[in-house]
C-alpha cells in the first residue's frame, strides 16, 4: 500500500512518542492552549513520521517540524512554546543557556520518562473533535 502525506510547508507538526505518558500530557496541554489550531500532531510511530522524518532519530525525542525545518529535543520544546505565544513565550529566556546544556537536561528527563510518567501500550487516539489536527 502506498501512503502519501498531504503536508504544506506552512504546517507546524509536533511529532511525539505516542506511548509516553509525558509526551501525551505535553500534547494535551499544547492542544488545549492552541486556540488558533496552528499545530498538527503525529506520533513518532506513525506513517507521517516515517515519511517526513526518515533521517531523524525516533522514539527518544520530540521533533517539531516547522516550515520544512526540524527541531529536536530542547530546541523543539522551546520553539513550540515560542510559537504557542502568550505567557508560554517567556520560556524563550532559556535560549540564554547553551543548547548542549539544555539537551542534557532534556536527555535526563527523557531517559526516565517511562518510569516517571508511565508507558502506554497504545498510541494516543484523538477525539472526533481533535481528529483534523492529528496526522498519521
């Protein structure tokens, strides 16, 4: 079966580990605060991720695809929060720290995310009202 993804360069896609409790909570928060629905979401286990991110590391990081550019780890989180705007753009202050330090903190949390926040046996399923914003 041939699978095609309809993605335009203006889209903002947040790729997340669909089995990770922390990742799913992050997606829930972003979705609930994104009143303009600028973000789309796709699990790293899905076909959209395999087609768009074929050369990216998967399952151990969040990836933000924005206008054809990819951001990973701490940079992805900070870019998402910046684009979300409002009070969340205050997190841009963390750009004063070197990326390697921010990524070490990210990696520390990521290595423990399943034990701290749980592991789900199935990927998050969107509700009918969320469905237009989730890609596979």
